[in-house]
């Protein structure tokens, strides 16, 4: 075993380096975090995404609902969750399962009533849990009264609320009344981004499904109406919003053709450069005004952005750079969703994490590994042999990094992605149109697994809207609570440690042994907190972490194990070296 093990520290001095790095300021690429204040609750909070269709059904119709969430608040509080983000629960035709909203100030009857929502907000408060709603500002449903009016007549007052164009002269099967779409833009969900409406003899733009027409944010009336909808919820006690697809709010006013990048995407459309339809500078004015609006409410309301952007440094502007006057949290999609085939590569994680620490003017990063749009991390990063350990390792990283962690329901259980095997079973429209290249997002939206019984305790009905995973017999809350070695217990311990250890929420994050390709090691430290070291073995082999003699002297630099999943390290005090089993986590206080 020793023979195969790679040494963490290549030189005798390297082991002592971490101690040196702790006490001196010469740490590369690491910014001192902005000082914490009571109002910045979201800096020490743990967030949890709930896909309401799939969390808990309270009325037996096979679809989750608000009363179901209400019934599970005790579980969430006990787990250590501070705020839940509920994916859209507004009235919706459901083409995109709620991301096509037809009324921004109501509750979809499938999920309950406004009274249920008010009760949920009140009950959550009793459980010390804040509620974040999912605000879809980029587009509405094509069934929203704004759009039905806009699409009925050009002289409708609502017409200019959406992005219309007469098209360009041309023929062929794509043409309508002798006119073609104005450019080559494609919908993220497949096909042209332009849809013809005969009643007005114009095309409208849709970044997503054609049933999701983009709003025209250059019209101030749109902003006014959307801000009013948000006030409606803020007045009811909502803690803030997750802003859906927020970089897509504006498009190039000249509607120029996008540059083709070569190749095709999952939908079979040409890959296009997105700079004319994403991340346009105009969006920041909206976000600043929105932040000011939220600032007029008590209790530090929160804005989180769904910010899929190509580089970490692109996120900085979304926080307002040095002014810190835009989003409080911009989702970092680079740490959790590597473009390069999601390899479990310590060096690549280290690089992305360091960028998030150093390129955001000290703003708080938000890390996330799982959501309702992507194959679960356990399946993306798993090697097929150590998947459960790898899932735990990622949990350790998520919950000990200097970042607000965002969990997705079931991640704490080790729930898997259950990709449909037959096209006729697919519910997500992109999986139907894109089959078999694109199988849609059903796999990561299967019902929460509560217990080993019927429908995994998700529903009392005979069927759930998506099939319950067969592994629910062992992978479920009730069974895992009974087993001290379970994934759920590991997450619970990590969450408790995070809550009880100030360095894990307030300390800066300093990478150690930055050349090591196998073990990710870092220290969380600050002026008035006890420093903590975290070592994560990213390989299937044991790895030795050497600690130099000087570092381990009495009372100075000995490492007291706080939490580990390596049985041999439990309760240990380490002075010289430690062997990390495959994919193991070791978290220690630096005494
Ligand atoms: O997602 C925006 C987004 O960029 C996603 O489309 C993502 O790239 C894709 O789902 C990957 O398959 C948000 C929501 O999270 C998503 O569920 C909605 O479908 C979309 O907006 C439209 O509202």
C-alpha cells in the first residue's frame, strides 16, 4: 500500500509549508473575505434546492406540492438547512415544468394555494428556514395574458413587451409570408429561436421553448411589472429570489447573426457564440435597481443568479465588482460542472476554487454540484466503483470551502440519475425532441426517497409523475438515518461541523501543496478563529500526507482530527504523517 502511495509533500520542507502559510500573508491568489456581519446571513447559510414536483406529495396525485414541503421542514431543519430555493410553483401550463409562468403572483393549483404558501412561509420561519423563490424574468409562458395580448395585435399595449421582428425577405420551407427569421439564432432547446405569429405577421424571439417568449427588457414597463410581482412575494415574507437564466435578459439590439463555432450541440443545432444573446452589459442596470429594491426591505433579502458563464472572472461583474451592489451570490457553475467531461481532477478543482477566491473582489462564491438541469454529480464524477465515496468527497468539498453551499434534494442521500430508457417514458420535452442524443432532464428530477416502502414515501398515490428509483430500498432517509455509516449521516456530520466551526464559515481559504495532483489540501483560517485543515484524496489509491517535524511540536501545529471517514484516523492527533484511504476526507483543527 505504502509503495503505491503518492507522497503529498515532495520535499521535507513542504510539510511545514502549510504552517508557514497560516501565519504569513504571502499567500498567492487568495483574497481576504469581506467582513461578516449579522445581516449577511447568506454567507454562513446552507441552501437547498427543492424541485416541488418531486419532493413530497401530500394529496396522493403523484406530484409534489407545498403542503408536502411543509410536512418535511423538520427534516430540513434537522439536516442543517438555512434556506430553501423552491423551483417555480407559479401557475404554468407546465411545458417546462413551471419555467413557463402564466401568472407571477399566484400558486399553481397542482402545488396548492396562496394560503398554503403563506402557511409554508410561516411554518418555515418556525423552523428557522428562509424561503427563496425562483423568478423567471427572461421569458413568460405563451399563455400569460401579457403574451396573448401581445400576439393578438401589433397595436396592443403589450405588443412591445416581447421581442418581435418582421423577418427578412426569403423563401423555402422555413419562410412565412415570404419572410425568414431575422438571423441564425437557435433556441437552447432546439431549432430556430424565432417563431412566426400570423396574427401580427411577425416573428418573436424565444431563447428556450417556443412556449417561452422572451420579454423585451428595453421596455421600462416590463421592469415595472416584474418588480411589482417580486414585491408581492417580498411583502409576504419571502427571503429573496433565485433569478433564472438571468444572463439572457437582453439580446443584441441589431439582431446580428451569431458566429458559428463549428460542430453541433446536443439538440443537433450548430454551436453558436453566445455573446449576442447572453451577458449583455445592459442587464447590470436592472440588477442594480433590483438590489436597491430588495434593500428597501428589512432582513437582508437575497438575490442569487443562475449565472452559467464561461469564466470565473465573468462572475465578478454580477456581484457589482468592487461596489458589491448587484447579486449577493452568483452561482459558480465552473467548480461543480467542469466543461472538460467532469473529471475528478484535484488540480482542476483547485484552479477553479482559487479563481473563485481571488477574482471576485472578496465577494462570497456560491458552489453547487447538483441541480434539476444536470446529471447528478455522483454519476458525472463517479468511477462506477467508488461512487458513494466520491459523492461524499464532493460533499466534503462543498461544505468546507469558502463559499455558500447549495445542495439539491437527494444529494445528501446519494440519489442517482435515473435516465429514461425509452423515448415514450420521457417527460421533459427536450428529451422527446432530442432523443436519443438528448434524453432530457427527467433523470435528475425523480421523487425524493424518504423510506423503503411504496413510492419511497414520496406519495400515497399509486404512481409518481416520474418513476421512483429502484435503489430507494436502501437509498432513503429512514434507512440512512438508522445507519451511522450512511451518506446521509456523513452529510449531517459535515453540516454540523460547518455550523460549529467558525473557520468553516468565516475563514479565508488557502490552498496548500498546490502541485499535488492527487490530494486537495487547504486551510480555513482567520484572525479570531481556530484554523482548520482539510485534506481530500481525489484518487482510488491511498495517499500519504507528510507533516514536517517542526510543524508538529507540542502545542504548535499538531493536527486534531475533527471529522473523517477514514476509520484509522478517527479521534487521532497527527504529528508526522497521515495515510488517506481512497477518496477519503480528513478534517483537522490546527492546535
Ligand atoms: O436554465 C437555464 C439554462 O441555461 C439551462 O437551460 C441549462 O443550460 C439546461 O437546462 C441544461 O440542460 C433555467 C432552468 O434552470 C431550466 O430548468 C429552465 O428550463 C430554463 O431556465 C428556462 O427557464
